[in-house]
C-alpha cells in the first residue's frame, strides 16, 4: 500500500508520514505538525480598508493611469477633481470600501449633472477609477458600483442602432450555416473585434494583418493610398491568421502573395464587394429570432461598428481611446455612443464566454 520506488532518507520519511496519515485524521496531523513547529498556521487576514484620499493618490500614481494617453489623463484629472470636490462636501468622508457597500452616493453625484452626455462621461470615468482601485486594494469586482453607474436613456429613432449580446451570439452562430460559413464567421469577428468600417474590411490585404504588433492596417477614410494601424482583439486576430492560412495555403509561394485580399469571392485577386457583405448580414438579420421586425429594419453592417464601441464603453474603456480605435477625426463624433450606453450591453465581446468557446476552438 505504501510502496515507493527507490530508497533514500526522504523516501523512508515519506513512507512513515503516509502511515501516520492513514491512522490519524487530517486535523490531528495538522495540529501535531503546528505544535512541533514543523509547519506554521496561516493567520487569516482581513482586508484593510483605505481612505478615499489614499485611493485617489494611488490612482494618480498607478501604472494603469500612466498608460493612458495625455488627452485621457487630462480629462480624467478634471473628472477626478470634480468628484473629489463633491466627496469633500459631504458631512462624513467615505472610505473606499463604502462605495461598494452603499453606492447611493454615486447616484447623488450623477444627479447633480443635467446633461445626459456629461453624466455618461462621468460614469465612464468612475467605472475606471473604482475598477483600478478595488482591484489594487481588495481584488474584488465592483458589481454594485457598476449597476449604479449605468446611465439609461430613452429610445431615439435618430440614434444609430447596435446589436445586443444575444443578437450578436445568434447571428455569429447563423453565419456558420451559410454557404461561405467560415469566411462569413471570420468577417463578423473582424468587425466585432476591431470596429472597422465596411470598406476598410473589404480592402484588407494579407500584408495588412500585423501579427507581431498585434494590429491591422486600414486605409484612411478619404485617402485610399494611406494606411493607419488599428487595434484588434486577440481572438479576432487569431481567427484572421487561421483563415488566411486555410484559404491561401496553396498560393503562399506566389510573388504577390501578401497583396491578396483577405476576403474575396475568388482567389484573392479582387476584394469581396461591399454589397456582398451587406447582403450576407441582411440575410443573417432576417433569420435571427432574437431580432424583432422593427429592429431588422434599422440594423445593418454599420451596427457592428456601434456594437464594438458600446462593448468597449461598457468595459470602462475611456471615450478618447474608443475614438482612436474607431478612427474618428473628432471626439464629438464618438460622444454619440455615450447616448447609446445601456444595461443591455453587459460584456465586452472579447470577455464573452461565447468568444472563447466558439472562436478560439473553431479550428481544433
């Protein structure tokens, strides 16, 4: 029963310990070892709360804040100063932990702001501030805080329409049933993982997929000769890589291999047309059970771009960064997404279990 191959002092001691463990309870063994000073009991440590001022000072010195662009840092410093002034006006200074235990103070703060866009921008900053500080000091999620920082808006027919998480899941699943299932599947994940425009996607060439720098290069709107780098999620980049390898493996030795278009109805010499991609998505929208007839009239390829922005906004990505991701020339163009932010868009597409289970394992 206690046979161990080989013989040495260590092995002999292991055999004796196994025999002792077999004839004594685990608790008895633990107490005996502790009293013999052979192991030391770990003292349970309560998480020490920190003051709000301590959290503010640490946040401004944190690596997370330092990684933000100068424009974002400037905006967030301004937002932080306004929030600090509000907290200082309270009769009792709250600790950091108290914001999660009783987040009503955040609602009181946002109520003082009348403009809906401004409330949304402040809520976006607060999500970042509390996510960073709570991760540092307590290693817990800020569920209650996030719930109270959702800014709900009324439905506006003039606002761009985005897909919900459930709708995204369904159209991606349906894409696999189409004639060009693999291509259509990867097209959708490229849109959802980068937020690029339709013409930027159709004009993608193999040389535009930058695996080392982990981004893609797209043609500048209004200037087809110039290309700029654009961020893309790891899941979407990996799918692009595998799709290119699958489709163009037989052409890899061609001199102009990297000039081939990623998405093509032929052998890569000509790009897929914008209308073909629109028709493909229209068909998926038409089949989707989670999309109402009214929504089907308003959803389009461009809705995937809106979805990318909203998923990022929900995860606390600041509006300045989102503006850069989307390639907007003006921040004013991006602020329209703040009006679309609502509790239906719960998780960024990269963190959704669906992305990991279906996209990551597609080729396994």
